[in-house]
C-alpha cells in the first residue's frame, strides 16, 4: 500500500492540509496526518510529529504557514 504523511493536516475542510488528506485517501493511500494540536483528522488518528508516525512513509507532503 502507498503511504503518505501529511504534515499540517487540519480538521478545517477549507484548508489545503485537510484537502490533501481527503485527496490522497481517495487515491488509495494510507494517510498519516501530522498535527500536534489535533487528536484526529478526517477520522484518522493524528500524530504529534513525523517521528511519531509508526511507519516510514513513502511520501511526505507539507502544508504549513510560512511563519512555521
């Protein structure tokens, strides 16, 4: 299975971090949302950091504001 970590995943459906989670899931990816402030994103468990993701994802996609 294809795997991806979405750094900056969000529960706000208008943000790209949420749109990416949904789009990659629709494409058949196993998605690992990464956001230190969320418990879940789109029904998936959210991880506090990339180091907390239980597998090494094949891809990483980042959606963070420039200040971060």
